[in-house]
C-alpha cells in the first residue's frame, strides 16, 4: 500500500483529518481537485463572514448618529471589497497547504475516484493505494423546479459571494441559514431584499426556541428585509433585464437577481455503485466509527447525516484520525454549537427549552437581556437576550441560546459547559470581568438559580 490513509476531499473535514493523521504518524495522502479548504473556506463560511464583517461597518455607520457622530453615506467600491474578501481566502488556503506539508501529508491536486480494495484512480492517470479511504466529498446547493443555476439571473450562494454589481432588488428563496446570512449582507449594501420561505417560520429544522427566532426575525425586518413565510416560489418570468418571481399564492416580486438557497445535498453520486449504503436523501450511512458499509472506506462531513457544519466535519476528521491511531475522541452530535450571522446574530448549543421538555426533563430556564448590560448599552446594542436551560434536579446545563451582538463568540463558554456536563454554578459562580458581554451568560445562569442580581428572578 502507498499510504495508510487516503482522504478524498480537502474541505474542513478532509484537511483537518489529514493534518491530525499526519500528527499521529500515519502516512497520509489528501486528494483535492480544486483548492484546499473546500466550500467553507473558498465559497462559503469564510467569504460570507468576511462580507458580513465588512458590511457591518455600513450598519454601524448608519447608527453612529445615536452616539452624536455623523458619517457621510458610505461609498462602496465593489471590486475592492471582493478583492479584499478573496485575499483573506487566499491567505488561509496558503496557510492550510503549509500546515499539510509541515505535518507530512502528501497533497495531490487531482480528481479522485475510489475503485474499492483500497485503490483510488486519479485524473492524472495515476493510481494510488491505501489501507483506508476516507470520503470527504462535501455537498452542493440544491436546485428546485423553475429555477436553474444555469440562468445568469439565478444565483447560487457562490454567485452571491462574487457579484459584478450590487442588485437593486434581490429575492432570496429559502429562509434558512445561508439565505438569511446573505440577505443580511445585501441589505446592508443597499439592496431591497425579499425572503421567500416555504415553511411557516424562518430557520426551519433547527432546534431554536420561538422566542429566539422571533427576535432574529424582528431584527431582519427592522433592517428593511421583507420576510414572507409560508410562501412557495413557483417560477419566474423575464421582464427586460429584471425577473418577476411568481409564488403559488399568486404574489409577484421583481428582482435583478434571484438567490436560490433552499439547502444543500451531499456529493454522493456514484457511491452506491461501490456498494456504499446511502439513505433516501443521498447521505452516506456510517456506524459509530464513521465506517461505511464497504470495509476500509469511511465518510465524514456533509456526506454523512447530521448538521452541515464545517466544525462538525472537522470534529469527525479528528475523531476518525484518533480511531485510526487507536485513540478515543468522543463526539456528541447533540452538543455541537451553531452560529448564524444575521443581524442580530443567533447562536445555540445543546437542547432548546422546547426539546428539553419533549425529552422529559424538568427544567430550569434563566434569561438575561442585553439591555441589562452596561457594555451592550455602551455599544448601542441593547437588542437580544441570553438563555440557559438546565436540568432542575441536577442543575446540569442542557443548552443555551444567545441572540444579539457577538453571539457567535459568546456561545463558546456555554458550549464548554454543555459538552462537559457542567452545572449552572459553573458559570454563575466564577467572577466575570465587568463591563463585558459575557456577564450576560453569568446573569442568565444566576437567574435560572433564582439569585440574579441585575434581573428580576422568576
């Protein structure tokens, strides 16, 4: 065998697995047909958050008058903005390549096809062999009838991250994470944005309490985003250079561009022919060791069931590397945190209040508003709240949700608590620096214990 492990796909699951395997002394090859980093680094998480941060300056400038500071209307140089975003991506790609080399991983830039029996065919015409083959093929955006990505006016999320102009009107089909994050970015750029969501509420399928979703929805509407839930896009017709999006309910919305963001599908085409078992949605079925139904072939990341999150894929890569080295890396999928970059931000970990009740827990719930934090008021960010859910009998923290400024950063303290089975006292008792935003999580824990100082206890 040429290698102890061959990883096909260099996204956040594949390259992390490769680096960790290299660290553990396994002779490892990573095969990637494009740039390392996958969709997340090149066409997803990173460029989206770069644009989210950049356009956040526009939002802050618009609110600066509340501080007594006035700015002229921002001038957007779109080519420079896109070049700045691309520069960040390129820098990180180079960094990943250097880390792979530093850890002894052989990076093969080619398209790969697993042949079974440890063999992998490369588009270069070569063939390599490995004791184990790891599939980290990722996912792709889904099309729906009436909307094809081949039409220039219909954007995928990749297209939306590389615009040649800022549309005056944008219709976003899909009120999930990707749709709402890009709706936020374009709204800040001055685009009139309409979001059409088939389900009765935005962010469908996520274990988020209605209170938190309502807060995000109110914030998006306050920013001028028109959100239509329970609305099915039926197709569109051209009206000159503009499209008119039609819904099954009979409504019509004009758009310079249509962003189709209804979900992603695993890149599992052809795997069934190898004998790899797929579920009805096309996800690769794996056991607790991430092994597929074919001996010697494993799968991680968006190929497998579970949340399509980069950090889930990375964690699976580390777990698999540990298994190959006969080490242990526990991974509880119910305790993987998530951050959504809307305005306000929404982050969560563990069980929601609703799900904890459904699972039979008697619970304690503590909340604390951003408006009660001196730091939040000083930032002019009073909207939002912290929520902690705990087992009433043991005080063990079951979950947390944060809606508001910097929620994506603030959720990590709660994630540590949830993943390690800590109690409310573990967050409530330690002294937190003042004035800071993390005090809100401490206050929520205090509130759940009935001893909050800066909030009325229930």
